């Protein structure tokens, strides 16, 4: 039963780490979700960056995306670090981990649907929700 609880959260943790690292190391991270971002902006990035007043915008966006990537990676690392056997034995820690991960996964999916509905990240969000639900079932079976 531990595997039914642990494995889906482990996958979510690794997904967060990989996504965060992509936002950190990709040269133009806003282009990872180009179509949805341009749809949200109601203009292309080429047009946005062509105005002289926006000359420094790419550097600013890179900075924001790198910090965002760092935070997302750290959330993934925290999820994985709390999946140690001694933590899983404690039902309060399991519940806290499920609550925090659930709030993160469900709210991210809701925000994506509201603000960037054409994003391919929505599929990743749906997958994370399914994985989280499996972990909830695993937690109930452990208890």
C-alpha cells in the first residue's frame, strides 16, 4: 500500500523538478508555452519585443521564469524528500503532504484553465490530478 501512496507523489515530484529545471535553463522560457502565452497577451512575442520601450523585457521575463523554475523545482524536491519511509509511517505527515500537494496541483490546473486554456500544460495538470487521486486512495488503504 505504501507504493500506491508513494509512487504517484514521486512522479509528481519529479515532474515538478523537470519542469522547473526547464524554466531555469531554457534560453527563452516563455516560448515553452508560446501559443497559450501569445493568446493570453493577445499579440505575438515578436510584436511585444519590437517596441523600444520593451527592449529589456526579455531579460526581465528570463529572470522571473528562472525564479519560478527554482520554486517549482524546490516544491518537487520537498515532495520527494517527504516520501521517506519514516515520514510515510506518520499519518499526519501523509495527510499534510497530500493537502499541500493537492492544493498546488488542483489550483495550478484551475488557474491554467482560467488564464491559459490552450496550454499543453493542462494535460500535465490533469495527469498530476489523477496521480494525486491515486495517492489519496493509497493513503486510505494504509490507514
